[in-house]
C-alpha cells in the first residue's frame, strides 16, 4: 500500500476505520479489526473533481466512506465502500446540451 501512496495515489478513505470483520465473518484470519478495502485516486482525478474533500454545491467532491449499517454487516464479510465524486467538466457539458439528469422523450 505504501508503494502506491508513494507513487502518487491518494487514499480517499484515509481515517475511515476498519472494513473487516462484520457480524457474518467466518474467516478466522479476519477476526481482528483491519482495513482491507481501499479506494485510490490519482492527481488528475482529484484535480478534475476539485480535490479530496473539496467543497462543491453538494458537499465533498471526492470522498470514500465505509458503510457500517445493519444491512451491510449481515450481507458480507467486508463492509462496503461508498464512493462519491463529481466531474465538473462533464456536468457543465450536460447542462450546455440540455441534459440535466432528465430523460429525453
């Protein structure tokens, strides 16, 4: 992991905590709380989206969070990652062409 970070990638979920174990964990190798799941981004993505944790009209432009709810803990032996990012150039192009997330018909 350190080689990836040293190579210029950014850990979007840094500080979010463990991704294993969950309530249904049957793997005896994962009984300790560990972070095994990561979301990484390169500089181009971060810059294009406004940066990690950057503020946009809707909140953070690039973020990763670990979902730790009742459903997640009962469905998998890993907590899922929730990734969110905005690409302003694509959103601006969609608005310029009349595509605002609505279907054409």
